[in-house]
């Protein structure tokens, strides 16, 4: 089992958990994430950064097919969506209505 620290990105920790659990083999993961098995190895080994689009695919795959890891999949999906929104500068601020008018 590969040890993961808190500094290890969430996607890589989830990928390693998925591999270690034996739920999906590397070839299946590669096919589902639309990449080559050697890239899966590079992502899991930390020698290559996993792009956001592949992280989103990983999150959705885990949510759909691995109930034991679905919670981590949802957390990763939320993180990736936030990162994509930040990168595109489309941060949604609809949490509170804008009321800056002062009463006299």
C-alpha cells in the first residue's frame, strides 16, 4: 500500500485508494479516464500532475461505481468544480442578495 500524506492531492489519494482496493484495475481505470495505463502509473506515483478534466472523470467514476469511496468522489468533484470556476473567473456569488442601499 502506498502511503499518502496530507500534501498529496485529493485526486491522487483517491486514485491510490481505488487501486489499492482492487475495485478497478489499472487498464480499466485508464480506459475510463480516457488515458494510457502508463499515465495512471505516473499519476499514482506522483511523477505527473493529473489534469482537472481527468480528476473530474475520476470523481464521477468513483461516485457511480465504487459506493465505498463515493464520499471522497463527491469531495473531489466539488474541489474540481471550484478549481475550474476559479480558473475561468466565473465565481458564483449568489449566496446573499446584494443590498447596499442605506435607509435615511
